[in-house]
C-alpha cells in the first residue's frame, strides 16, 4: 500500500491537484494492521503475509470517538490490507454512527461477494490500488496475475454500487503508464484516479531507493491528468501542488497562529499499527508525534501536544516549506506533505520542488 488516504471528495473535472492541507475535510487515516497478502516493493509500512502487528478494535473505537470530537470527519482505513483486519466492519459501523464518512484503500485481490456484501453498506468510497499496466503492476506486487485478479474483482465492487476509484503510485519512472491506467480504470467504471507520489519509507526506501518522483515528473503527471480528464470525462487527482497554487492559496498550506485546534495544523491524522499517532503524514519527524494510543487516549494526546507547543513546530515547518517552495527558481510542482516532512528533521528525504 502507498499509505495514501482515499479521497471522499467528488472533485471537479479538470481540477487535478487536491489543495492541501485545508482543501479537504479533516481525515483520520488508520492503519489497523500490517498484515497483507502481498509484500509490495513500494509499501511504506513494510507490510506482508508474515506480519501480525495490529491494533485492538476497542482501542480504535475510543480513538474514533475522540477524533470525531476533535473535528475529524472522515475515516480512511489502509494497512497492510484492511480486508485482513477482522474488526474492519465493526470499526466502520462505529465511524458511521459518529457521522464520519468512511473509505478503505485495498489491493482488491481479496474482495469476494461474501465479504463485500457485508462491507458495502458501510462504505462511502473505495480506493483500489493499481500501479501500472498488468506486467508493471505485477512486478511491483511481486505476484504474477495480481493485476488480473484485482480487475476481475472490480465487477463485485461496481455491482454493489459503492463509488470506487483507482490509486496509482507515481515513481520517477512510470508517468508514461498513467495514460493506460486511467483508460483501464475508466473502462472498469472507476469514478476517479488518484495519483500519489511514492513515499520513501519502509520497504520502498530499500526496494526503490531512486524512484521518488521529482518536480518535473510531478509536473508531467499534472499535465497528463488534465489531458486525460478532459478526454475521458473522468476525475484525475494528482497529490501535488504547483507554485501558482501555493502563491494563490497560502491559507490552504500555512496554519493560522496561534494554533488552537489539532485539525488546524494536522488535517490528516495518521494512526499506525503500533499505536503511534502522527500529525499530517507518517513521514513527519517522530519527535513531532502526538504519542501512542497504548499510553493515553487520543483526546489526552491532542490536549498535551497542543499545550506543549509541538503544534507550533509543525506550523513552523509549514511556513518554511511554503516560503522555500515559492522562492524564484524552485521546481514546477511538489508533493506538499513530503516537503513539510523533510523540514521536520529526523533524517527525512532532501526536499526538492
């Protein structure tokens, strides 16, 4: 899995970059388990068939209640493979009861009519991970026939009526594959395609060390998204921003001071399988994490984090990122979350536009 949150916003054809962070409703991104039927080369969490780390469902239920009280309006479940998490349906029921929109990101291989009949009524949107043409996808997955299996299972999702999209991991080497993937997704009934830059974390850092897309690759993906969206009448999102967007919408990127609410500086809150709670993205320095759900409830973690002034450190990183990316001569496009994380220390990747 790439670790990206599934978008529950409909979007508009021709708008191909989701403004961030405040351009989306606050999202609680939960990775309840690192267990997966695959061991993909691009996996940020080093998930796999032999990994058993997972979160207790009761602990997550408390986290959901606190997150809703803090202003988080969407639950995005990833992993690992969320269909292998035994309490997935139970958690989705509780999120719905709290008024949260629900989504999962899945590799799609384990979808069956039986499990989907139970899950479909609990989901607002589903993101299916497809990372290239079949041969390319299968290489990334390390499993022959993986793409064919996923595509076949899309019929089950489509028949259920649950809106679904495709999430495509962009590397430095595969922007040419975006065209056939978008066409394939549209032909199978996908309502949107989300292009998510490779995150250099976990297995990806060792398996794909030179594959992080640079600003030119992101810019090329943005151009392709506009062309394909217009031609195929399908929504294509690229998780990247241009300098023009940064300049025009500074309030979408730089939190207001003083920071009074967690959602103002962390519109995405990440809960990892080891209980760690990370603001904005798992790539942020561990020094800025809120803490662990195994120690305290989310409500207490959030209160103490704000009181300690750690929110201001993250806000400072956002301000520096905005200033540096908007300087004359910076690159044509950037993945905002990685760029902010790179400025929070702890051996993050070298920032670039």
